[in-house]
């Protein structure tokens, strides 16, 4: 199951509102090259990696990533997004980001739940 929410994304070059698909079945957070290039400088992966898609036997090569900030309401989050050609959505929030920020997907109310305390970063 998935939840879609319009969020503000910020990168090194600017910001953009996009509908994000929260998908616990996706391992990593992803973004299309077209959207990524509008708001961030793409970072080249020194050793590109090959990932399998949902289609059996179909692989794509990932060459770039971007670091993006995003907001749910007034709460600020950030993570690395892999840049995926021909992605079906503009941006996908995957399981690694869901776990990192302790998001819970509330399918009954079509909402993303989180403890605001996780957004308070402590450096020790």
C-alpha cells in the first residue's frame, strides 16, 4: 500500500513542490532525473550500481544521487535520493527513509505519522 502527499523539496539549487509517494515496498528513496536536476546538483556515484526493478530480470544502472530536504507540514527532514531514469513517480519515499525518520504510514487516514521529537537533531 502507498500514500501520496504533496511536499516541498529543497536541494542545492532551489525548491519544488512535488507529490511524493510513500512506499514501504521501495528500498530507497528515488527521484526522476528531470526533477532532481531542477533543484539539486547531481552527485556522480564513483562505482555505479545495478539494481533490479519489480519486473523480473530487469535491471537499471544508477549513476547519480542527490541530497534533498523535505517538509511534512512545518517539520523538516532530509535524506539521499537515488536518481532513477524512467521512474513511474516524480519522487518516492522508500523504506530506508521511513525507518530513518520513524515514519508510520496510516492507511486508514491516508496520512504519514511521525514523532516531532525525531526532527530535533542532537550533536554529541
